[in-house]
C-alpha cells in the first residue's frame, strides 16, 4: 500500500485527536477472542456476544455483538485476527463472506426493533482504516438514515451492475455505487470493490463500504453497494450513512402468517 500509511496517519490525527489515541484499539478483539469464543467453546454460551459461529473453524468464524451505541446496532466480527478492510485474507479464494453473514444477522436488529424492518431500510457498513477506532474488523448493522434512504430511492435508475459515481451526494460525500440482485448477499463486497474500482486492491485501507437493501420493480430484492475513498478532507467513514437513533416502524405482518 505505497503512500497509504502516511496519509492514514495524517488523517487519523486530524479525525480523532488524542481521545482515540488513549482508547484501547484492541478492545473488540479482546471481547471476541478472550470472552465470546472461550465461553462458546467451554460453556456453549456466546456471552457477552449474541452469537458465535465456529461451524467453519475459528479461522473462518464470526460473532455477532451488541454495540454499546444505539438501541439496535449490532456488530459482526471475525473470530480470526483481521485488522480491518485492508486485511488481505478478505480477498483470498474461499474467504468467509462477512458481509453476507452480517446481512443475515440483521435479525438481531429486528428483534430489538420489535418486528421485521423493510430491507431498503437495513444497512451494513465498514469504515476505512483511517476512520475507525478499533483494530479488529467489524461491520456495523443498523438502519439507514432517512435522507440516505430517500436519496438512494431517487437515484435508483442510475445505479447499475457496474461501479458508477452516485449522481447525488450522501451526507455531503460522493459515493460510488453498484447494484446486486438477490434476496441474500451472495456477492462479496470486498471482492467487488477490489476488482471493480481502479487501484482499490492496492489501497483497500482507504476505502469504506456500505450495503443497503433494495426492493426493485415487481418486488425484486437486491442491494446497492456503496464505496468511498479517504482523502485529506474525508475520512471515508461509511457508518455516517446509518442511523443509530431510530428505525422506521416494523413492517406489519401479512394476514394469515404466524406472528
């Protein structure tokens, strides 16, 4: 990543100052490795996590943890030591699709919200290396901001299967966007970014990724994948597109279905 480290250091100082420097950047890793995994292995209890999945082994497993911020926000974290979006293991053949698992884990957010949240209001986000406080990969799972939801709906016709600049800014930043079909997130956003945007593979740590569910014509389910790159004026923190304070009301159950 030639040129990434100096920029990362400069941005980190400007974005976070001394408060982050004093925080423990390994706090999440300690919770995952020393508590959740150990409790699951020894007691079949994921606490303090909500879920520990070691079905593919610890090197490919993950946990779901309630974040301390927000009533509904959860995090998905690998059980392997992966620093963040820049970790090369994410692009290896057969790598766990952590974003796909995070999409399935949105059920924890919905439990807190009291019912099913429409997919176009659900989002996943990973911040760039220069816009995070923790050095263990973690994907934020929560509702999307209302203004972002509305902007994506208005720009839907301009979002296709290849990366293109989004024609409208999101929270003051210009994102790249692409559309992916499917009920589940089978495509791996890390790979889509690395293979789709020129130069991204060499500088993954400078990028943020956000995934928002979509419902297209005739109710066809899908996703919009968003990417932004850090520079001296932008830390590329895609979590900014999420709302940790409020979610829309749950979708009413379909008549005749079990509650």
